């Protein structure tokens, strides 16, 4: 039985954050030390990001809002709303993203309509409410009230993989199942000004976005590219339990990026790939670069640099991840879905069409997936930017700040 991801669509909020503008705002905050100001400049300039999107409409320098809660544009001051206030925005704006992405994925799945959906799996780590996004999607899309609903919460950047793995299991258990998977994250709700290097790095990276997919083993025609969900694996590294975490504070959620996160990835990435690649005999003995496509979660520029160097991949193989980081930033669990969509939109090649995908998160957890690109490529795919030259080169970090930002995962 072949379980196929038949459609993959994305959605982002309307408000755009331009990286140099956001950098200047953060660098000008009261209470920031001279070192903090330099760290802000270095982190933002070396991030590899040009634009990000936010569901917080106030986070713009284009206009001022009456009675601001998150950002006072008049004096360019970042405010500190409570966790409750932030979560209320998540419930309202997050629902919109979940529904928009889900509707687009359903519309794009040939031969499947709302009445066919049997399972809904929602994913998020940036807010909570009940009845939750799984319920909201069922109501908004007019799905059957008997749809089985599941929500994967607070798992972090790797959570799209457990969701896809669950969808595959549902379809293998019931060949007629149609699973709707949606990941939506509003990371920008939790940004704050700080002199802490971890917090500064998070402020330079995180953004909002959603992605949704329709997954089924039904024998239906494909009118565009799709993905065969071949294998999934989970590995916990032997160290790093305290190195990456996501905690709830009084003024939003707080990201913890420990000293050795990049080093942990560098030391354990090959071991994390071994059980995945062992699932397919055709991959035994191949260099990593011989697997055509790599969909790496772009947690930050340094993580992509580590993966590329350790696995000896070409610059071209990391273009989908770097383009996603450049155009959207780090949207936590939704981000790797954006990378996969980038790969699906590329023109077909004579390669093997295998995709190795991975993401890293609290634990330290490494989730991996082996996929195969199938089906036709849209005619306009040839318009997709190709080649490493499409990705801007990040500015060099000052030598005395590089160790500090490296420890924070930048």
C-alpha cells in the first residue's frame, strides 16, 4: 500500500516584517546594553532572512495603532503583554491560519472533497485553546461531525513529522481514510526585547505561518506533483535534554537554546540518519549527496551550515531550506512543510526523486522522513528559482561575537 501526500499548501498572515527594519527596532529598545545592541545587529544580519510574516498587525513601522498592546509605533517601543493577552491573539488569528491552509489543501486535492475527510490532525506549540483548532477546522470547512480529531501540542519544530507519521498509520489501518494535517504557528506572539543571547537569536528568527496537507492511500488520479510517505524515524540524542526547551512565562512563551545545540547536531546527525536509511536497501552504501533532495528544517542559518558540511551536501541541495528561511523565517513546526512545498514546485529532473527530510527540537529530538516525489510537475514549475545563487549570503559576524551567537544556536 502506498500512502500519498496528495496536496500541500501554505498560508501566512498579511503583515510583513522586513529584517533590517525589525533589526533597527530591536537595537533601539531601552534597557539594551551596548553588547546587547551589537548582538542584535550581528544576529539579525547573519540570519539569512530577508522577510518574515506576523499575525500581530501592530508589528509594523508602516502605521501607528490606537492603544497598542505589542508595539508602540510612535516611540518604536516593544511592549510586554501578558501570556493571556498573547494567547487570545493566538486563538483568533491562529484559527484563521489553520482554516485558510486547510481549505487550500482540500481545494487542491483532486477527487477529494470535504465529505471524504475521515481524520484531522492539527499541530501547534505557540498557543492553547479549547475547543481547539481541530474543532474549528471541522466546523469551518463543513467536515462530517464524525471526523476523528487529534491535536499535537507543544512539541516544537519537529512536530510535523509525528503528524505525518500518524496520518500514514491511519491510512494503512484504513485504506479508505483521508487525513487532513495542518500545522500553524504564531511564533511572533512571543518575541521580546532582551540582552539574553538566546532571546535575541529567537527574535531574529521566528515568524508565523501555516501548512496543510491531504494524505490518503485511495486510488485516485494525480494532476500534479505529490509525495509518497515511505518511512519515518525518531531519535533522541544521548545529550541535550536541557539544551532546547519551550517554557511558559508570565509574558509569553520562552525559548531556551542551550550552549551546545549546534554541536549536538553536528555530532549526532549521522547517527540519527542511520535507522531511517537502513529502511531502504537501495540507499545502502550511497553518499548522502546521492540522495537528490534534502528537506531540512531551517531552524537557523548555522544549523543548515552544519548539516551541509557534515553530510557533504552541495549548495544546491540546501537551496529549498535556505530559500524558505530567507523568505519566511523559522515558523517552528510548519517550516519543514514549506521546504517540502518548495521541492515539489521545482521542475522534474532525471534524478532519483528521493527526499530525505529532518527537523530538530526539544529533547534533543531528531525526526526524520524518507519520501519519494511522484506525479507530474506543473508547467509553471520551470519558473521556480534554481541554484544556490538565489540565496543571499549572510553578513559576517564580528569575530568577538561569533562564539556568543554560536552558543545560542545562531
